């Protein structure tokens, strides 16, 4: 799952047919390191990943509705709700 950047994925390495949620976390328009949590449709914690040095993250997720919560030191947590289709990639930008 991890690419060349320590602490996060290389977003160019997704294989055809994989279902994923990926994106970048920014603060004041600049990429920022932190964590992103994946919550299922009922709000239950499912997974957490660190972002890369450039704020990138990726989750491999099943089809359905998911909530992403960005956690960055010194910033208010922000949420994004996404709907994932099987075999597709859902790109998300989260600003904190």
C-alpha cells in the first residue's frame, strides 16, 4: 500500500479494478501531514492512515458510503462524506 513516500501512498500505483478512496489534506492551500480516519456509514471507526509528507492518503474500501475525517495537529478536524463505486477510485480533497 505504501509507495516511495514514507508515511503515505504513491497515488500513481493503483491497479486496474481496485476500489479506493484517495486524496490530499491541505491547510491554507498547502499540503500538510497528519492522519485520515475512515468511518463506515454508521459512523463507526474502520481504519486510520498517516498522510504522506505531501498530505496524500489512500484507503481500499468496499462499495458504499464512507466518511473521512482529517486529523492535523493545530487544526480543526474536517470531514468529507463520499460514495464509493466498486472498481473505481474516489478522489477527495480535504481542507482543514
